[in-house]
C-alpha cells in the first residue's frame, strides 16, 4: 500500500508562521432556551520578515476558535516594506472603527515601543525599531486592525518614485 507523501513546500510554509493569541473571550448569545456560550479568539500571525495578518474566530470551544482565527489571519495577511534597520520607511496612521494608531520609525536599538495588540502585530511583522501610540478606543481587535491598516499604507521610495514618474535620486535631493 502506497502512502501519500505530503508536499514538503506546504509544510515549510506552515512552519514559517508564528502565531500569538491576543485575546480569548467567552461570549454569550441569548436564545429561546437560555444563554448559549461560545468563545471568540483574536490571533495575529506573522513570519517576522514583513508578512503579518490578524484573524478572528468563534466556536463553542477555545481550540476551535483559535483554529478558525489562525486560518482567518492567514487569509488576511499583508506585506510591509522594512528598512535595513528593521523599521518602517516613514510615519503612518491607521484607523479601524473608533481605534486610531500612529506608527513612527525609531532610532536603531530603541526596540518596539508600543502597547497591547499593536505591539504583537509589529513584533510578528518583523519590525524591531518603532514607536507606536494607540488613540481612541482600547478595543484589542480594532487596535490590531488599525495597526494592520497603518502598515498597509506604507510605501517604499521606489514605489513613490514610479507613482510620481520621477527618478529615485530626485526624491533624496
């Protein structure tokens, strides 16, 4: 009987992702017979090389919610440009619901200066030197999505140069 071999490439892709649980909450839904308990998990996945995603999953048990959240996060990943000092190219601003996040590049060796779910998103994205501030809401999910929105708005110097139809040298002068 021949055993089916798994594709080693797909196994490597599964191993490259690092997962962190941001929040697990017990939520209830009031139905005719009483209250129905379920769990909501917020997960951030990233490869620490510029790819990061946030996912949400709901299930009747914690393990099921986490699995759903991980698959949701992998579907919603974004690529971000990193500088050679593992920072971002320019300051950026992100918004999701009532949560607002300001993210600025920081000096080499300063580390990740951020709090809550924004810190988790930035660490799993592979950013090492950065400063971030949460404004407005303290909701973990909205802050994580706002950080993802801010990182999605980042542009490289070459992308800006091609957008403006000018050479990269003229940007620096």
